[in-house]
C-alpha cells in the first residue's frame, strides 16, 4: 500500500533505453523533393506545344480563307457585271472603280491572314500612290488602269476555287480525327449503329466493339497526320496566293534593280572617262604653261634678270610637280 501511495514505480532500464533510442522522424525526411524533368522530356514538350500552336494557326487560316474569298467572289463579280453592263451610260465607270477598290480590300485581307496567322511576310503589291497635287478623280482613273488592280480582281474571282479544296480537306481531316477519337464516347449515347465514313458497316449485331475500334484507329491515324496535312495545305495555298498577289511587286523590284545596276554602270563609265580626260589633259596643260613661262623668261633675261629668274624658278617648280 505504501508503494502505491508513494512515487511511481520506476521503469525497467531496458524499456527506458529502448524508448530513448527510438528514431525521431525529421521534417526534412518527410518533405518530398521535386525532381526536374530531363532535358529530352522538356524539349519534347516544347516541340509538342509548338506543333499544336502551328496546327491551330494554320487551321484557322485555312478555315477563314474560304468564307472571305467566297464573299470576295460574290461582291467583285456583282460589281464587275453591273459595271460592264452600265459602262455605256457612264454609271458603270464608278462601279468598275468600286470593283477595283473592293478587290484590293480583299487582297489586303488575305495578306493580313498570312501575316497574323502564319507569321509570314507576304510580298506587297505594287499599288499606285496618289500624288500630292493629284485630284481624286484622276487618282481613281489611275487605279482603274493600273495592272495591280486587275491582278486583285482576278484573284478575287478565282482564288475561292483553291480555298474550297483546302477548306474541305481541313474540315474532313479534323472531323475524322475528332470523331474517331471520341467514337467510344458518343457511341454510348446513340441507339443507331456506327457508320464507317457514312457507310453502314457489315459487322454482326454483337460486334459493336470492332466498329468502335475501327473508328478509333481511323481517328488516331487522322490525328497523327493532321499537323503535316494542315501544314502542307496552308503552305500550298499561301505560296500560291502570295505568288499571284506579289507578282507585280516582284517584277517592279527586278526592274528597279536592273535600273539601279544600269545607273551604277553608267556612273562608273562616266567616272572612268573623266579620269582618262584628267590624266590626258592635265600633263598637256602643264607642258603648255611651262613652255609659255620659259618663253617669257627668255624675253626678260636682258630687260629684267630678276623677273626672268623668278619665272625660271616657277617653271622648275612646275616641272618637279
């Protein structure tokens, strides 16, 4: 009883030592360390992001070109037809000038799409600029007769034929990729059988899994090839349109370079002729002057020897030069 009321019973030495030597967990051991990704993995991620951004930009360019060019065809063909029909009563002349202005606006829109969505620097057109003292009517008539204006008109009338092909292929490839990848999802919410590119498959009633797998394989193939197909279409369309719209500008640049080269060659030839003339005429003039100075000194020898001496010294200096 006294032991119970007194101090607590001491623990055995073995138990006390085991409690003392237990390992205490540290905060550093509990903290997780973030290991950075290898350089190869980071580079692959950057390439995938760049590929995704490029594909989206090029797809936006291809999808936006066709509506704009279709509107260009409708506006330009309407104004052009009305202008040609009414040119006899002079009302057609303002309509034709409006046709040229509308075609130029659509050509500028195409260059803007290439610049902002593709990051390209398309060749600028060679447009006629208004002079400082030129009237508006004269400038408008000048635009009507300028070659670049009719290049823009032809572009607005025929560019939609190329754009409708690239637009259709872009829509088809995106539809195959998205529709094939999501086939397992939307197949669960429809009671109809899945169609293989719009055609009912010949699988049996219980082979719906094979149908889904077929669509999934098609979607994967379309998804993998989508960036390169879109890139090829965007490159083809932008190169073709840029060559058409910038043909006149490139031609004027070539003509300007040829003119500059001809002017430089003429200036060089003139400099050589001037140098030859100086080399030929300079010594001859000095010899004539030396002869005249010596003749004057000879006449002054008897009359004024000092002036004769000065004239001979001047002639000697000229001979040294």
